């Protein structure tokens, strides 16, 4: 379904998407407020707290620019999230993190520092994710936190499905070690 | 802990093993408390990951986004006409152009006593060229159409600016719209050229001057409207 003047009136997010695609900044602000927590959490975990604000803004500006290309084949939230993941991956590649992501390094399982348990378990878990090697963290976040399948992750990252599976297991084992530490 | 088994636990957890592999893992887990404990730990890790909060940024980022989308303009959208609208526009312009051409040709042919009006109706430009070629070159070189108000530098500059604006914004128009606009501009340009050439043979003809002015006004108007389409949502 292409967005046009003939698009039927819908409710909620769909209405705001249709309005924003026609240039309504207020509708786009509502979309921003609905989705910013998820997008910012993704960027913060995939990149860093320092970069999260700037990249989140980039993602929403990119979304605004590409709204006319959204054809409604999937839910807007799914489309936006995929766009956000692409921007984040692009950013990681820019900083050449990607280059070392899939380097085989079995010793890393033993080298990850075990953080002392914290009172706030949620913060502790987030901190542990931040300590994962880049490649393992990327796959762990996309699979276990964001819910993507290995075949989707493989396409996003340009790796084999088997590589994605190995990185996920590696990440889970590191997280297990960290939490049991 | 048996790595050959624990290496399969994530895939076991995600239900990505073949039935045969799955059965083998389950058989091992029944007899190995250590590997079963690893599986429990991995299950906890996955559950924790799925329960992670989604937190908004500490500062509201909207103002920065709003500033950037305002600077860069509104969401680019493709502007398109319906086919009936496009067809109607094309028909009107072609008819107008053909009408002007026919009248130019008819008057010019009468004045120079050359019976070429039929040819001029069907192929106006060649008719004018034929007429112009019959005039003495000295007369043609002295033709002054400066009194045509749309033939000044200001007009040319306005057309040039609008053509640039249209060129810069053409990605916002769909291909069909671009094709129709360009085709119509071509028709108007042809009408302008025909009027200009007819005036070369009959420079004092107010009727032709009026048509040249009208054709140029029409071009300016079409360019303005086409350029406006490219920025309509800004």
C-alpha cells in the first residue's frame, strides 16, 4: 500500500505515519515520542551512551527523509527498527569496529573481567552486555534483546548464519560467567 | 562441563537443532548435572535479556531533530498527477500550441503569398522555416522584437532560475510527471520558436508579438507551477 492522498483514514501510529509522510512535523513528533525509548536503548547498547543521543537523532532524521518510501508492507515499528539497526551497523562500520568483530578469539571467554555483583541487577546486566566483545554483543543484542532471527542477523551483518549462532553462544556463555562470578 | 555438548546448548535452547541432535542433547543432559546447570544458566541469561527495559534518553532529543528536519525541509514526497489530469494537461497544451502555430502559419503564408498553410498546420516549424528562408537575409538581420516584454534579460533570468529549481527538485516528482512537464515545455518552446521565426518575416505584426508574449508567459507559468510542486511539502 503506497501512501497517497487516497490512503484511508487510520488510527494511532498509522495515521501519524500517513500525516508525517505528507510533511506534518507534529505527527512525526508523536511518532518520535512513541518510539524513542526503544531506538535509544538500541543505540546505547549497540554503540555507547556517548554516541546514543547523536545516532538516535540521525535515525529519526533519516526516518523523516525516507518516510515516503514506507509502503506499509510491514508494521511501521518494524520498518523503523530495521532502519535504526542499519544506521547503527553503518556507524559501527564507520569506526572500523566491524573489522575485528568476527575474529576468532577463544581466549576471550577467560579474559572478560567479572564485575562485582551490584545491588541493581538490571544495571549490572546492562553493564555486562557492554563488556562483551563487539561481535558477540552485536549478535546477542539483535537476537536475545531485539528478537531477530539468525538468518536476519546474518543478512544485516553480512556474515554466515553459522557465524551468528557461534557469536550468540559465545555471548551467552560470557554473560553466564559474568553473572555467576 | 563437556564443551562438545555445551556448544550445542544455545541452539538447543533456541530450538534450532535437528530432531536427532535434540534427542542426543536431551539424553546427555539427563545424565550430566553440570551441563544441565549450564543450560539453566543460559536460560536465565536469555530471560534477563528479554526483560531489559527500554529507557528514553535523559535529555529530550526532539528539538535537535526538529531543527534538522526544518533545515532540510519536510519529508520529501513524490507528487504525482492522475492519468486523466496528465492527459488533459497534455491535450490542452498541444491544442494551444497547434492553434498558435496554425494562426502564425496562416497569417504569414497570406502575407508572403505562399500557399503553405496546410503544411504549417501539420508541421508548423518547418512551415515557418520555409517562410523565413524566402525572406531576404538583410531584412531578417534587422528584425527587432525588443518590444516584446517577455524577451528581456529579467525574463531569461527568471526562466533560468526556475529551470534550476526544477532540476534540483526533480527527484521529488515521479517519472511520469517529469516526462509530462518536459514534454509540455518542449511544446511551448516550439511555439515560442515558431512565433519568433514568424516575427522575423513580419516584425510589425502585433498579433504575432502577442502570441510570443503569451507563449513565454505560458512557459514561465508552467515552470513556476512545476518548481512549486517540487517544494510543495517544504
